[in-house]
C-alpha cells in the first residue's frame, strides 16, 4: 500500500515537471517571436526595388601569388557597394546620429535586420577568408557596404608568349540568388581610380615576377538554366592585367640554352677523323635540351598549344640533332678519300647553321609577338 502511494506521488511529480517545462518553452518561444517581430519589418529581407541598383567596386589591396601551373591568382580584395533602401531611412535628430554603423560578424549577422545582396565570386576557390565587414546607413536610406577578403581565383591564362606574356586575369561576381530583375549590378568608377592610385603609390601590391598594370570593370549578364527556365543574372567582370618580369627568366633559362647551342657548333672545327669527339659534343647538347624541357614542364600547366619557349626548345633540339648526321656524313666522306669535299661541308656549316638558327629564333619571336 505504501509502495503504491509512492509510485503515484512520483508520477504526479513527473507530470507537474513536464507541464512546467512545456510552459517555460512556450514562454521563451513567445518572447523570441515577439523580439523578432519587433526587429524585422515585414518585407525587409526582400530587395527594396525591382530592380535594386547596386553600385560595386573592387580594390586590389595586395597580390599574394600567381600560380602558372594551377592557373590561379591569390589576392587581397576590398569590395565596396552602395544602394538605396528607403525602408532604412531615419530622422538624424531623433536618433542622435548622422550614420548608423554595423561592423563585425556579430553586428552584421545578428543585429542588422535590413536587406543586402550576397556577393558571390563565381571563380573563387572555396569560401575565402573575410577579414572585415561593415555597413553604413544614412538618414536618406542610402546604404554603403564594405568588405575585405582574401580570395584564391581560378582564371585561365594565355601563355603562348611565355616568358614575354601579359595576362588578363578575371574576377566574376554576381548577386547570389537574385535575377537582374531583382538586383542590377553597376560599376563604381571611383573604386577603379582608387585602385590605380593605390597601385602607383604602394609597390607592395606587385607580386614577385609580375607587375600589376591596370584594372578594369564592366557590367554584363549571364544566363542560367534552372528547371527548364532561363534566368538572367547581373554580373560584374573585373579584369586585372599583369605583365611578367621576363628578363630574369631570359638570363636564367634562355640565355644559357642559346649559349649551349652555340658551343655545339665547335664540332665544325674538330678534325674530320675524330668522330667520337664530335658525337659526344652533339649528344651532350641534345641531352641538355631534353633536361631543359623537363624543367619548363614542371613550371607550366598542361596545355594543348606550344609556347614561345616550347618552340625555341624545339628549334634548338632540331638544330643540335642535325649535327649528328652531319658528323657521320663528313666522316664517311673522309674515309673514302673525299676529305676536300668533307672540309667544304664543314666550312659551310660553320656559318650556315648559326645563321639559320638565328633566323629561326627571330622569326619565332616575331610570330608569337605579332599573332
């Protein structure tokens, strides 16, 4: 009897605890719902107009690296944007401030309840590191957006002129989740001017081996097919122009190769009977060119076309390979008693092969520079 009474008491206590817990949850839910209703105005998460004109600008604060093999660019960017949202207008005298500021992740994500475009860099690898973010709201409803981020961008490179190439690398940015009828991106020319001044004043912007030449922006649109429906999205294309500092590569790679090719021509002064010496010099030159090709392949992406350097290596390889059958031919002439004819061939090759090689190098250079 006593045991049954204890069980009944425990059950009743459990029901009371559950009831109290349910009441507490309901009160907390009502409290949060009331706070959210007070904080977010109806329709606020939507763009304020159709379309909402958003003026954008990208500033290049620093160029961290350019990877030829991966065809990627790592930069420190500053994104500046502005738009008008009358729903955020306020009385400066009543509020006691001329500008409302929301900065940092907490204020931007938790406190600011207005609308903002989600800027997505399409060719960015990963999400990137956002180091700073800020929104300013003015009494007339004008909104200014500032963001600084580190981004790794995948962008195709045109390496035909390597190492005398100039690269135009692109940044593709869209308002994620909004069509051009909802959000229309426009170019802020002032941001471009600020970037150019920053580049001229700060030498740290340039990365090793490259010079930042210019930055240009243009507004366009991109088509996206979603569930058999074509949607048009506004887009900002930022083109960053870099020029390679080529002379270091010329002195470290191309000049020694040209010197090796010229040393091969010394075989034309070696005795006709010294076939082994002549062939040794020729084979050493050919193997050296092969080693150069491996070095260049390691520093270049897998491409379906020949660069200037590839073509120069090919011309050098063919030129040095020609000396092998030439040595065999003049040696065979010498063995059958035609030494005079063999000597004439050697004397002709002393000037004909160098002149032909120089002409091919100059022609190759002009072909890649002019096409």
